[in-house]
C-alpha cells in the first residue's frame, strides 16, 4: 500500500479518535451541572487542554500540517467551552479566573515569541514537554491502586482510548519523521500499557478477583481434580 494513502487513513483515524477523547469533558460538565458546583472536580485538565492545544495548534500552523491544525482547533474550542462552563459553576471564581489569565498570558507570550522568532524546534520541545506532563498525570493514581489493591479508581475505557490515540499519533509521527510527535506519544503508549496491566494484576472492584488469580485458579483446577481421584 502506498505510504501516502496510509498517512491519509491514519490522519483521518487520528482526527476522529482524538476528538472523541476530547469529548470526555462532556460527562464531567454534566456531573458539575448535576452537583450545581465544582466541589472535588478539578478544572486543571480543562486549562491544560487549552494551553497544550494552543501550543500544538501553533506548531501545526508552522509545519502547515492540516491534521494537527484540525485536531487542535477543535480541541482548543472544546476545552475553552469546558473552562467557561467550569467558571460559571465554580464558587472560587477569583482563583480560577487567575488561572485562566495565566494560561492566556502564556499563550499570548508564545504567539509573540513565535512571531518574533519562528523556531519550530523550540516550540516542538515545549509542546512535547506538555504532552509528557499530561500523559504522566494519571501516574498519581497508581499509588491509590497499589494501596487499595483494586482498580476501581482507574477508568478502563479511558485507558484503552489513551492507548489507541497515542499509538495512532506515534505511527503518524514516525511516518512524517517528527520526533516531537513520536517521543511523547511513545511514552503515552507505555504508560497506557502500564495502566492496563493493573487490570490484569488487580481486581476491578474491592473483594473481587483479578484476571491473574482467575487464570491461576483455572489452570490449577485440573491438577486438584487429578489429586482427588488418586
């Protein structure tokens, strides 16, 4: 198959799955509306979505990469809506407003610096750092899983989605020969696999049985039967 055709198919798939992942903010907004407040719900992921998306959008514009431009225009739009929604419901409007201004200032500074010196490598390095930090954020939940010895705090569908999206962008970066796309998504793939491995080692709910224990029981049961017959 022609490499250009593979790239086009991969681009379409990456756009669809990444935008679908961005839509994960909708259930959070519904939960905020149900609670009529933002207690115990952090707005930081929304802010990071706007910040990271804006940087990647500018990077895509420098590269004239239509796939990155489409994904990040949609991403920045959605996360901006989520931020405004969060701001409308939060009781700490001043605190969240300061964070919004900080994000806007960082984006404005980035745009000014790129206009002054359009260095793709510097911007790519910053974008890559943002991605790695975003992928590493769920690692904070690993301590909870290890302490409770169950995976009830880790959303399985989100882990699968992260693996799928990271894999597609890793392949995309490999085809277009862009290390700034490949490296963070390679790390994202590894972290997603690590999270999914927890569902094999630990049960999904407390007092449940893990996949490993079920397999061990399955393979050991014939031996127990043979011993009983002897």
